[in-house]
């Protein structure tokens, strides 16, 4: 369940402790720890693969919360984006919930699957109503972490870019967005974001 905090197995806890010991062995008082996961392609109708993905996301969140991670980053393709829009939106919420368990600042980048345009292009005959628009993505994804990301005011497509100053350090994270594109009301196959 994406709404239940994970309790790791003893083997998982031992592996996390070993990783933390390795990281701490080379760290100093200026070190910053970032947990990074990407391309989870969460799709609640593809089990057992999705169960493994959800478990991995929850393990990362557990590690971040309990082993002193400063920032969690998801590199994009949070969800798979190949189902009807309402299912993809539910998948996004579940995946974001799994990351929130980290109780750490987090940023989720935009991947080419995240707007559900693959479903629109390949399954629904370029039905633009199946694409998660920039405005919808803002409320589904970015609003949950925008308090940590300094996003420029001039952002007409609600893209995920900006900077993050890691507290108590000299480290600034610069976030770039390769999918800062306007929505198309009647997209052609070439206009659909998926794959670009």
C-alpha cells in the first residue's frame, strides 16, 4: 500500500546500515546526502513489477528519513503514463505518497511518460483529453514540493525548474526541465510530448 509506511526486513535494514556506513566513511561536515531514484514507471495495474517499484520507493523513503538524507530527488517518469487519465492520476498520487514518507525535502522532475501522452498517442487516437495538462500536473505533482524549489515567476507552462538551497550548506541544486512545452489542444503525432 502506498499509504502505509514500510517496515523494512532485517536484511534490508542491514543493507541500509551498510550503505550509510560507507557514505559516512567518506563524508565530512560539509557533505550533503541526496537520495536519487528515477524511471519508476509506477503503474498500479502491472503487478508484480509495480509492487517491486513501490517497495523500492518506500525503501528509499525509509532510508532518507532514518539515515540523514538532505534531499530526495525523483528523476522523472514517476508513473508509466499508458493508462486512461484517471488511472494515471491515481498512480501519480500513490507514487508521490510513497516519496512523502521520507519526511525530507523532495523534488520530482518531469519525464516524458509523466503527462500520459503515450496513452493519448498510442491507445486513444490522439485524444488530447487523456493528456495530463501542465495545469493539472501543477496540482498533481509540483504543488506538493514547490515549497522547496525556488521556481522563477515567469513560467507559463508550469514547468519544474529552478533552484534549491540545501539548508546549512553551500550547496545549491539547479533543476532543469527538458519538457517545458505548451499544451496542444489538438495534437498531431509529432506534437505529443511522449518520446520527445
